[in-house]
């Protein structure tokens, strides 16, 4: 007897609904481990347990896959803080930042960010967006401190506050020097306070 339901039989394997997030996750992992030049579509496919065709159906090129993975990487946030004092807020934020860069993944993130900024303008846009979010939070922190009556200098610049710490971390990553230890958060906070409090 033939098929009478009117439905045509399906051919091939069904689509794997988890393939895309799994591919993206392994692309992120390999980018952190090897950088863009060291990451290959073959390696991502093998790690994710899919064929290369599965990847190319979703991303037309290695560059598009890397861009998507980098977008996810730059979606991280250092939590905001509202402790009741500018010093306490900075201490909490700096501690979280130093905890992040003291990990293998955090250090790899900083190094990857720097290398990709120089390779592709799209990544510079992602990094700028990440910094802009941090600057906006820092500006809000300064304003809260002023509203509480803390003696914040009129010229306290949230952009410089973010960029000086980012610069320290980037320079350490590039030169291979050890990142500031989490225990140095108070020292870094003290340096910042010296520049923003009257």
C-alpha cells in the first residue's frame, strides 16, 4: 500500500535546535584560547559536534561567526554598585573587575579585545559600546555621590576614571605583567579618590 495521508516523507536528519547556541559557545571558547587567526571553522565544527555545512548554513564565513561570538563576549558587565559612598562603590566595582581579569578567561578576554580592535573595526565598535556602558554607570555613581553631599570635584571625569583603569589592565595584558591582585583594589580606589574628591 502507498502513503495515503497526503504527507511527504521527510529526508535526512532533523534540525538540531541546540546547534546554534552550541556552535556559538565553542566559537567563543576557541576565540579566547587561540584568537581569531588560530580559530578555524573545522575546529568549531568538531568541538560542537556538527558538520561544517551546519555552520555555513548559519554564518556565511569565519568572520561572521567570529563577529557573532565577539558580540556575545562583549555582552559581559561589571555589576554596578550603590553602597552609600563613592569609595564603597568604587571598591566593589574594582574588586569585581580585578576578580574577572585574574581568571584565565578574563585575561584572555582582555588580550583578545586588544588584538581584535586592531584587526576589525566592528570589534572596535563593540568594545566602545562596552566602555560607554561602564562610563554611563560611573557618571551615575558620581552623581549619586554628589546628591549625598560627598565632596566630588566639579571636573571629576567618568571617562578618564574608566579609561585609566582599563589602560592599566590592557598594558598588563600586553606586556605579560601580572594583573593587579584583588587585594590591590583599595590601593587603586585610593588613587582614584585622590583625583575626584576635593
